[in-house]
């Protein structure tokens, strides 16, 4: 009887360990299956930035400085060469309105490259300003884009001319 009880105890202990190991393996496999892959895709973000630039150009051509200012974050900075930086949508709207009132009728933005992460993208690009069909300004820019409520907004906008200083 002692041997039977001892044998039964060993079987129970062995089964306990087998079930424990199997359970651990299943939990490890379940963990592997439930890992969430990142959803950020830089190529997709670049497409969204290019689309936002198209909207910027359309609003500029429509002489809509208010609509343009809404493409910026509330705490954005606009840094035009030859002028102090301005902060906030209202001040940015005023600065853009000043550019429009100077006679500039359209802007062409060309994205060269983007890099960054899920909520902050850096864009390098080239721009041209036009009065009617005549190009009056050619330069380059860096924009930091910030994701706000699922949409990319300009957070820091700096640009300067390709012409040599006078």
C-alpha cells in the first residue's frame, strides 16, 4: 500500500508539473499573439503632409489667411526670414495676411524629405512665391508637424530665401 500511495503521489506531482509547464507555454504563446504592432507608417505620414501642403496652397491662392492659420497648432511659431518670429494662430494669420497683401498670389510647396515619429514629423522642402505667374521668391523651409486630434498641424514653420544677402 505504501508503494501504491507513493507511486500515486509521484504521478500526481508529475502531472502537476506537466500541466504547469504546458500552461506557461500557452501563456507565452498567447502573449506573442497579442503583441500590438505599431501603426505608424512614415510613408503614410509623408502623404498626409503632402496633402496638407496642397490644402495650404489652395487656401493661400484663395487669399484665406484665417483658414491657413487653422492649419497651425494653437502654440505654433511662424519664422519668416527678415522678420521676428510670431507665435499663435492670430499672429500667424496676421503675418500671412501681410504676405498676401504684399501682392503674393500663390505659393508652391515641394516636400523633399520627412522624418520623425508618430506625433512629430520634420519636413524639409522648397517653396516658391508668385505674383500672378511670375516667381518672385525661391527658398527652402523646415516645418515641424504635430499630430493634433488625428490631423497633422504646422507646429514650427521656418523658411528663408535662396538669394544671397544684400
